[in-house]
């Protein structure tokens, strides 16, 4: 059982108080966000509400009620998930003062399970980015090296967990935005199957790719949170009416004999040498643990980033059309006509990356270009999904790859070259395009920078991914 | 394109975006190599499930009336755009 699991048991039994852990979390956040190099993981913290919620959990337990399977767990929420009582800015000037009148299903379910929401975390604007440098409110630092990015777009959530400020955090993953920052910050990050977790209350970026994900220190911690928030939701028609298996039970099932595929396309010389070495060592550990590790091929991998670029931009241009200064959010002052309201609001409310994706998405959908770009991107998506399908049908249980081609890069290194930034998601976008579950866990270091290994599984088979991840975690001894 | 996307850009921004988008489109041009109908197996990607064709409860988490600061005759009200006051005045002039 993880340290968090033991503490949950202690809170449930009364041996420990949720209020104590929450108080410690809030003190740690306060210390980390002050001083000469503030981490800037958080955009908003509500100490009073968090302490009140923790006291309520303790009170429920003391009265003989059910405090919940996540009793007293401190939780940070990425600021593109709607919450009551805390603003939802999406890291954008467009929603700088926005307070949602409703709460995301994922957040609501975790609160009902006894988790304590302490604050909202920083992100690349509207989830668009891989470094958190595109936040309108300034970047987050990587806790391992303050000159490097934490990854993105869920950089704040990853940094908050890595720095020990909270037990777990929610993120969103459209092309790797949970897994890539998890790899850069040395924590576990999981994106479930598309449709496993309700997107109600997740501010839409690319609706066919977005999923709510979880970050934690241990595989078991991620499994606990996923168990509590997953499942059908009448408010999200894309949340599948499938029961959620017992994921914690799956962690305890022996992984010996499972088949792990390592795609040759993910271990080329373009990958940082130390990342390749850590992946090779981790594969050896899996073999030593009795898993059957074999080389496989996913031949359409090179089309993944181009396809993702197009599809994500198209869907973003559609989803962000709602920000027009009329109903809510920022409205450009002194706009002298209706069209000026739209144009000025969107020029000043959005940052560079959001505007870039909106214009790109508009272009590739326009007459004469739709077939050349969007239709081809969808074709690539289908090929990529079929590659995975073929490998899984051949008997592979999970696929193992580096999470990212490199460890965390330095601030400013890629922000001026958009495509170079997209390439940092080269190994993560495939799972979003295919809709399959994927998890990143720490597998060692490159110097003092964490390296992440990624496991991907069949649709709806989070259990297999978690099982192999837990086995690898035990083999490597990478528990914090 | 920026006008079609309802985003006003300055001259320098147009030039910068033109360069950046050209570079991105150069990279995504590789998609033209692909052929085939891209048919996939039954497990991928997860298709949107169809629900039964029956009336479902209101999916809103809170009543409609609580989704905006003010509601008049069933319509959400939003701040007026100043220029529209001038337009309304012009139309009312005989």
C-alpha cells in the first residue's frame, strides 16, 4: 500500500485528521509560492474553504458517517476544470475574472469521495502548449531545475505534486498534457481511455482528444483517483456507459507473463541518448520481472504530430469561437461596433499560441484546403489507431515507450519555434489520436532531470496499464 | 484568415504568423503521402455511444436561471455594446 493509501486509512479510522494534512499542504504551498523563486504552480488557493472541507470530512467520520475512499487527500485542480468557489481562468486573459456557476463532474466526484480541493493550478492557455510558458499569468518552474520548464499544459499540477504540495492533482490531456509534464517533473501521470472520465466541466480545447487525467506520486495513487472519478455521466454524451473495473485490485494481480511491446519507431537516434538508456534499462527490469518484452512496429508514428497539429487546431478554432466578448469573459473596452467587439476581444484576450491555433484551424478547414489537410489528418488518425489495434490483436498487452524524446528543456528554448514545441509531444499524441489509455511513470534520470516511461494499453484496459506500471515501479524502486 | 477567425492582428503579427504557419504547414504536408480509407477495427477509436431515444432529465447541473447574473423574460442579458445605442437612436428617428 502506498503512503497515501495508509494515510487515507488513518483518516477513515480517526487515527489521523484530514485537517492536519490539509493544513500542512497549505503551509507548503505558501512557502513554495513565496521567496525569490516562487514555483508559481498555483493560480488560486482557497485556504478557508479547504480547511472547512477537511473539517467536514473529519466531522463526518466522527459522527459515524462514510468519509469517502479519498478521505483527506489533498487535491489540486488544473485551472481549465470548472470549480465552484474558485475562479476558472484557463490560464487566459479571456477568462481572468470568470467564476463558473457549475462544477466539473470529475471534481464533484472527488469531493464526494472526501478529497480536499486546495487550489487551481497553472497551465498553458486553454491547454495549448507543452511548457506552461503560454500561461497568461507567467510560467511555472520545474521543481528539479528552476531554469527548466515543468512541461505542459498541466505544468502547474505536475509541479505541485512533484514539490510535495499536494497528494494528487487533476490535469487534462489532449496530446500529452498530463503525461509529458509528469515525465518532466518525475511523477506519475495518467490519461484514461477517451470516454472513461466525464468531460462535463472541462473547458473544451479539442473535443475528440481531450480527457481529464490524474497526476500523483505513485501508480497506486493515480489508480485511486481514477477509480473515484471515472464512469458514465448523463451530462457528457461521450462518457461511455461502461462500468469501471476495480483498478486497485488490478494493481495486486501478478504482471508476470504479460506481453509488452516496444515500438522501434519510438527509440530512434532522435531520442536523447540517456532517455533511450533509461527505457532500455526499464525494459530489462520488466524482463527480469517475468514479462515478455518484444519489439513491435507502429509504422504510421511519423504522421502523428502532423495529424494532431491539424485536428487539434481545427477543433480549437471551433471551441474557442464562443469567446467573443458577448456572454462572459473579457470584453475589449471601447469597441465601437459589434464586429469590433469580436475582433478586439479575441485579439487582446487570447495569447500568441491560442491565436496561432485558431488561425491555423480556420485555414485548414477553409474551402480548397479541407481535403488536403483535415481529411488527410483524419486518415492518418485512422491509420495510427489501426497500428495499435494490430499490435494488440497480435497478443501484446501494453506498449512501452519513452514518454518524451528529451528531458525537460530550458525556458525560452522552444517557445519561439511552435513546431519544435509540438514535437515534445511526439510520443504522447498517438494515444490521444487512438483514444487509448496511457500512463507515464518515472524510470530514472538524465543527470538530475527525471525521465518518464510511457505505457499504453487497449481501449478500456486501464487495468493492464496500471498493472504493468506498478510492476515496473516496484522493479525500479522509483517510489518517492 | 485572421478576419475569418475573427481575430484582429497587427501588421507585424500578420507577418510573424504567416512565417510560423508556413513552417507548420511545411511539416504537416507529409500527410499528403497517405492513402486508403483508414478503416479501423472494432475497438478503435471508441465510438460515441448512442443512448436510448427517450426523454432524459435536464442535464444542467443548476437551473438555467442560475447560469447568468440576470435573466429577462427567459433571455440572458449581456452588457450593451455602446454603438448599438446609436443605431437604435437612428432607427427611431422618423
